[in-house]
C-alpha cells in the first residue's frame, strides 16, 4: 500500500554561484522548559535573597527547638 507521507527534502539555493543551504527553522519552545528555565534564572539571580531566607528559616527552626522543653 503506498504511503502518502511527504518525503523530507533539502532546499539548496544558488547564491553567487555557490550552493548555500538556507538557515534552519527556529526551534519550538516547550512551555515546561521555558518555565523551568525562567525559574532557574530567578533562583540563580536572586541567590543572596535565597541564602538569607534559608538562613532565617534555619534560625527559626533552631530557636523553636531550643525553646521547647525536653521530654
């Protein structure tokens, strides 16, 4: 049975007597990849604030454990 799927072909353009392949089409951007890349950019860009928040959270946990009575 014949298949009617298109056969991929390469376009070659003659430019100034030389064979030139046209540029590749732009890549499609997956939304999940874009969101993950943006989140990583924010985390690495705001690393001082992230360090301060982690330090304060550790101090709060430490203070809560030090202030609790022993059983």
